[in-house]
C-alpha cells in the first residue's frame, strides 16, 4: 500500500504491528523507527558522525521552540537550514513547540491568536502563533514538520480537554493555510503532520482523529499522552487512535518511552517514536541493554570486564567493558556520558530494526513477548 511519502510493506497477522518505509529528500526511513531527540540541533553527548556511523539513526528530532530562541531563525537561514548548520545529511523532524509551551506553565498565556511566553534563556516575552510556528519550521528546514497544538495537562476534566482540542483543531486549519501560502526554503519538500489531542477521553480522541484525517495529510501524530496518565491508559488510547487513523499513513506517538513501551505500542500500530529517555537516562548511569537494565554506578560492575552489550552490532558496545564505563562515571569523565548515551540509542535503534525483521518474518508477537521480559530485567 503505497503513496509518495509512505509505503506500508507488511502488517502482522496476530497484532497491529506494521513494517513500512518513509521517503524524504534526506533518505529512506524504515519503520518502525525511533528518532533520537536533538533539541537544539544536538543529540546530547553524541556527535553527528556517531549518530550516523555507530547508532545508525535514519532521522533525528529538533525542537522548534528551542531553535527559535537559540540560535534563532536568521542564523539557520544563513547556514542553509538545520541540516547544513549541524552537518547532518539524514532526515530531521521538528516538533512544533507546543509541548514546550505547555511545560512552561506559569510563564505563558494562551489565547485564540496564539501563545505569549517568557523565554527560559533571558526572560524576554515571545509569541507563537500557528502561522509563526510554520514559518520557523520553514526556516529550520526539517523534512517533517508538525502542527502547532495545545497539549492538555493530565488530569483534565472533559470540558477543559474539549476546549483545548477544539483550539488545536482551529490552529491546525491556520497551520494548513500558512503552509499552503508559503514554500520550502531549501529546494526539497517538507511533509506536514497534524496532531491528535483529546486527553484521556475516547469521545474526544474519536472527534480529533476524524478531524485531522479529514485534512488528508501524509502522516498523523498522537499527542497529549505520556504526560502522567497510567500506563494502561496510554496503551488503551494509543490502540484506540490507531484503530481510527488511516492504514496507509504513518502514525507517530510523541514522547514515548521505554524500550518495552515502544514494543507494546508497535504491536498497537505505531510506526514512529521519539523520547529523551535514552540520552537522559544514559547520563544518569542507567543503561538499556539487550540483556536488561544496568545501573552502571553499582559497585558490582567494578571488576566486570565483559562488553557493555555484546549483542549489539557496533564497536562501542563491544570494545568497552562495564568496569571501564563504571570507572568513567566514578571519575565524572565526560566520555562516560557519551558511551552510555551511545549504548542506549544503539539499543533503541537495534530494537526497531529487530522488530521490523520479526514483523516481516511473521514472528513479531512471540518475539515481542520474550523481549519485553528481557528488557525489563534488572541486572
């Protein structure tokens, strides 16, 4: 099942898992896929060559809010867009800044027109509208760009969630209008995803899915989850949204999650993920490995000279020992943060590639159940 952007190659018969690929000007992205988060044009602790050659990430995520504030769009335009500015020749997705504005809480005011917020850098007053967010993403030059939305906090009552969702829908129309009346700046197409909202209310999620799919976009994102709701709600609402979104378009679950969360959500029909967890947890001495979770600060690793993760197919994981990595953390050496981040990102990318192989083989369900147990094991 093919269009110019997304090709659905295979659907699992026992679950809703899918294998496909996305075509961008900066390369083909095989799905399911995990996108490392490069908030300010940098994935923390990992350079671009490592991301490409060791981690093998086909796409990374940049943040509209942060890039707008620093280095600012005029510099990005002078550089020829974020790809050239950061020396990354693979695909980039930018989120719209809606979640960052949501997280500012006391430092922002939301109106019909947009959001006035206070910069976390210098305290200056700034303004985002659906139109300006599209303009900023044009300047950044990401291959995939997102609609400006309001992320509803959890918990919310029905009236608050409904009001927020309807505002997101009106902002979506303004984003689409701005998109139609502007062009890409760097000679390649930018693909646009609307975002489904509705908090934890299925009635609202159904309305939002129907509204965004009426826009016939090339892909759709599910937002407003992984913001504090119970895990069962996350899975239930993800499955529900996937059942309502078009089968021939990629589905992007924003901001999720642990390796086992990703596998469970692939089984529900999700194709794309992003999360700061691999690098954030890595910098805090938590390793995700193909054999389970390691707290590398633990004294038990002090004289363990086995590879960090012997099953992952790259030299970093196999050439450095757990003892050495623990030593780096004990000595507060920056290399420790880098190696831990590379390990965690490599695990996520390896997991997505492995899931795709198992989907194509028709063995995903059994493999997933086994992997979820292994990945959650604390070593």
